[in-house]
């Protein structure tokens, strides 16, 4: 098979979109007579792109955007950013505070954001209000409410957006959608998904002692909207993902790469119930391993397959779903990073992380399998720059006729909301009940003001005179109040509350 190319002379862009654009899973469905191509002719001028958070994955994102002008780079850690981004784009203006950048630099067209999770939402909202197109690394936001705000703000201001889950632009997720929508495995009633993360420290307690702040790190700006805490090297760079104030653990890291296929193919929206269990969880750091169960209601049927109630099970930290009987001895489930198994009434589909390499189970069925007609727009080289380039293409199109990128905020926002309800279920598991979720109003409906959470604060083990000594301390917190805070964070004083 070859990817759909980017040119056609047979149909105008406006008439094409009016005839064929669909909201299903955020994809564009192509009629058979134009399956060979879609016309895009971006303007010759290049975008002026500013990067916020450019020392890690943000550097790689900007490298994939080098077809444009990189005019500003912003990072709170100039040593970390100086190893790569500051050298690569030495002519770009350098900042530590994105608020100063927005105030001083007026030639920006688009913004790439790859900061820690807790610092995604505010700069994204500020940029969109200024009319800038926005690319935000996954997870889209740190809280459920922030995801809703980003999706609504993008719609209000009509800017081109994209979340950095590059698998949503790749071939695998499109194949899975087309196979399921064609009824290849019947009605899907269960999905099992897993990842090998975390591969960084988690289940941690806050360091008892602080450390001197590095000279070129602005620690106060790193903390940003989060509650202040003294500096320690265990927080940054990179290890921030293992702290609740800054990250969202393994779910936030990989679920946007793994659950986007079930979300798109099964046309999921809000779960109606969520439950979680894990290794010990505390107020500081996500657990080392967790299991989350999402329950979804029936959705509208598609022409060739029904969409019944479905359960999505998430595993991480080495936990795995039951091994399908269809796998041969020694045959890997998914791939080294994780994967998904779709359980249908007439068969199963398995893929790796990022929706890679989808195949029917047992895999010998692939030898005679004739895939259904391709109906979804393809994006070339998605995992190595195509995802970013498709966003750039969308930035250069007018609001009225734009073909949105694969993971635009209208899709990424609801996906991220779903994922963060899983984080919420883990943090509230001591209630010992299934949580009933009102997605429209972003609230749990079956907790009361007298309910309390019992959360671990200290976990110690030692041997004294040959005997084991266990020392665990717990605190109780009002469940309804904590749920409100975790659904919608209150930002630190001095920072705008979106």
C-alpha cells in the first residue's frame, strides 16, 4: 500500500471538505473516488515558531519543525537547554519566562510547548488567546479541567492545534479504525492496554533536605503554578514525571500513545464509571504499578458494526492483562513498550504501543486477511516528523477550510480527560468503591462531604535485633474537597488561574 499523497486536481478543497469531513475519531473519511489524494498547497511563507520547554523532547519536536523559522526558545533551565536547543537555534531569542516572551516578542505565529505536565495549560491558553497556533506535548494537561479549557479555547480562537502523541498520525491507528468499523472482529466489548512504564523512580517520599539551586535554573519558574517546594535534584530534569505536583505518572506518559486507538476506533467519550488499584500510593508520587478500569456506555452504531458497552482496562508497572489463548508459546504481547488487545465478538486485534503493527489473533490469520478499503487520510513519516509537519500544514490553512491535524485539541482534549479520570481513580482508591463519573460536569457523583481518603504519608521498613519493623503512617483527607482540587487545580498565588 502507498500513503495518500497530498495533491489532487479533481476537486476543490472547499467542496471536498463540505462533502467528506467527519468528526468521527477526529479523522477525515475519504470517498472512494478521491482515495488517491487530498490537495494541500501551503503558502510559501514560513511560520515563526517559538518553543517553550526545549531541553528534552521539545528539542526533538523543534527539529521536526525546522522547515519553519525558530524565532524564540524558552526554558527555565539554561544549562539543560543550552546543550541542544540554544546551540541549534543560536539566532533565536532566548527566554526563561514564557510570559516575558509573549509580552516582548511580537513576530510569533505558532508555539510548541514541551514543559512538565503542570506547565502545559497556562502557556497554551495564553498563546491561543493571542491567536497563535499551538502544539503541546502529551499529556495535553495536568488536570481534567485544563483539558476542557484547552479544547474550548482552541475552538473559540480558531487556531490550529496538535497534541504530541505522534502515533495518532501513524498508519497503525488508521488500520485499527478501518478494521473495527468494517466489522472485522465484530462488536468490541473489552480492551486491555498496558505499558512497561514507569522506567523512572516513583512511589517516592519528599526528600527531607533541600539542595542549593543550580545557577542557571530558575526554580521558581519551574515550580510555576504548582505549590512551592524547595529545590532537589530528584525533581528535574526528567524525573518530574514521578511527582504528583508536576506529572501524571505512567498513565500520563504513555496512555495518550496507547489508549488513543481505542478512543478513536470505538468512538469513546466520557467514561461513566472508573476504578483503580495500585501499589501503595501517597500524596507525593504516583505508585509503581497500577490497574485502572474505565467503563463506557453504548454509543451510536456505525453502518457495519454496533458500539455496545465496553470496558477498557489499563495496566502498568509490570502488570499485564491475561494472555490471550490465541498467542503461540513465546509470542510477545504487543511490543517492548506495551500495547492493546481489542476483544470482539468475532475475533481479536492486537497492536503494540503507538498502535504499531496491528494484527489479528491468532496472527496466522494475517496470511489470508484482506483489509477493508482505506478510508482515512494518511500522513507520511508520522513517527519521524510527519506529526509535527501535519500541524504546520494545518497552521497555514485558513480557519474556514482547515483540515485539522490528527490530534487537534477537539480530539486530544476529550482523550486526555478520559486518561486523567484514571489518575483520579488511582488517587481516590481508598474510598473502596467504583466512582461514578459525570463527564459533562466533570464530577464524581457518588461521594459525599463526610467521605474521607486514607492516604499513606510515610513507609519505613527496618530490621531491629533480627526482627522486622514496619512503620507506616497515614493521613485522612476530605474526599470531596480533594476530588475538586485534583479535577481542577488551584494555581499558586501570582499565577493566572485559567
